[in-house]
C-alpha cells in the first residue's frame, strides 16, 4: 500500500487508487509522535497523499522527529509541537487525531498494568481534543484499548462533545496478524486474504473469525485453534522476542496508518470503506465491541453484525 503512496507522493495516481480527483485538505495529528509507535506512524502518514497537514505532538523530542520527516518529498506540510502549552495548536483544525501516546508493555506486564499510567495520559489528551477539535475522528491506539476507548468516551461526554460515530479503538493490528498467520498456514497470497476480527483488543477478547476468512482454505480445527491463539498472543510474542527492549511498534504503526487511511477515505466520500474497529455498539450486550464498521463522511456509517459463526467461534 505505502509503496504506491510514496511513488505518487504528489497525488498523481489518486484516481486509480480509488480516491476522488480533487483531494480535500486534511489535517492529521499524531499524539505521542516521538515514541516507538509514533515515529514510524509519522513516517507512514507523511507518505499518505490524503494528508495535507501533519501535526506531530509529544512531551519531548518532537521538533527533531518533525524536522526529519518534513524532508520527505510528499504532499503534507509537517509541524512539530512539544509540551502541553503547544497541544492546542497541534490539534486546531484536525480531521483525524491518532493517539499512540503512553507507555508500552514490558515483559511480564499485563494490559491491566498499563491501565493506571495510560488512562491518565489519554484523559489529558482527550480533554484537549474536546476543546480544540471536537469534530475530529479519534483513533485510539494507546493500550489497553478495551479501557482507553471508554475513558475517552467519558471525557468527551463530560465536555459535551461525545459523538459515538467519531471514536475508534484501533484493532487493525489483530486483523493484520490474523491475515499474515492465516496466509502462511493456508499457503495463499497474503495480499488476497481477508479475516474479520471481533471482540476486544486484549488476549482472549480478540476473536479472529477464520470461518469467514477469504480465500477459503478449509483448515483443520486444530490449525484454526492454533491460529486463533497466536493472533490473541501476537503482542506477547513480540514483547518476548524483543526481550525487554520494547513491544509491537513497527507492525502497530503500519496497522494504525492503514486504519487512518480508511478514515480519511471515508471522510472524502470513497464508498464501501470497511474496517474492523472497537466502537460503541449494539452488536452484543457490551457497550463497546470490535466488529466490521463501514466508514463515511461522519465517521461510523454503519456497525456491521457478526455474520455466521462456527461452533468454535460461538463458544
């Protein structure tokens, strides 16, 4: 995806890629842009020709990241903002705000361990969003997503700006992993694979629907169980492989960029943009749930149902 984005940096091939001829001006902010996810995410958003202004914010080191990324010969103008006093300027006029800010998971840490630290960070950032860009689409990456999304919703409700159509928990990495692992096992081209992932974004709440995977591979049940477990434990696999030196940053940045691109396409009126996301939902009795979502000019256009599930998935 991003190879072609980079090639058409000035937006020459937009029509062919399913974008409108006149590309609207769109401002995107990355909050936590100097971190492990934030830096590669800033790079990938700079390569996206749908972005005209890219605001990079963090509590330290953002000017350097912004200067570095700004030298790339693609459409968007880049500005770096550092410290709370510059947060408002970073957010003003934003169409999409992506939040990878917070501390990453370390070996032995559960997503619950992250909660107390990241909840406070998310609360502060969302208070600023409510004040400076209340109509922006908010893409929450900060873990634990199952908790940070409801926190964001409460902050927006308190500020009187909550719109359930505009708040997204980014669960795209679960989809990216499910596609990759399924393609490897089914021996099919990963570019052709689609696997919906529903539920939440932590451990056993992550449910890849391999029964709905395309192309159909008719894998035995033990393979499906193993693929499901590997998708659920994907984050831990990376944390352990990095041996205390970090968590899933590069794959998460890629997933975050894919979801932000889908949001921008939706805003620009590209039809039938569907991605999985953790949103306010009536699909189950849970107030927030990840399922397929159709994106449009106001954010969530339609929350899609679960579709037919296998016995294993129902269980």
